[in-house]
């Protein structure tokens, strides 16, 4: 059984309250408002533990190579905008059943990432 940690609880609550898929630096800046003496190392260690426990998802590195995190672990797809770097949730879940049938396998987890240009960036391109 894992011992309660005020810092870990604050990180998890922070991730549950947001949809911007923050990196550790962004979480650190936000958590410091609540726990001023928290260190960046503590944030990184707790994020790794939360990912290992399945309470948080690593979304993948952003354009700067920083890992991004998602506190919403229900099955969903992520869209990365290659123009502005925004990461959006897409609620659609892809059906893995045809893949299982054709390959004679059982899929327990599937993470789908789409990359392209978001609506806002496409609109800006057409306005230029």
C-alpha cells in the first residue's frame, strides 16, 4: 500500500482539473501556488509514479521534447497540432476488434495519436 502524499495528491488534482496536457514545468508552476516549497524533482518523481500506477497518462513529447501528461485516463485519442503545438483530446475511440480478428490477438490497451494542423492554425493560414 502506497503512503499518502500531499504533493502527489495535489499533482493528481491539478491534472484532473485541466485539459491542456501540461508538461512537468507547467504542473510545477501551478502546484507552487498551493505548495510553495515543492521541488521540480518531486513533481517529476510523482508524475513517474502516477504514470506507473495508471492514474496519469504520458501523452508524448511536445515540439520542445518535453513529456506531456493527461490526468484523464479514459480511452481517447490525442491530436497534436504541428503548427502551434496544442494538444487536444478527441473523444472518439477507435475500434480495435477488426485488428484483433485479423491478427488473432487480444489488445488490452490502445493509444492513438493524430498529428496535423488544428482548426485555428488552418484558419490563420487561409486568412494570410
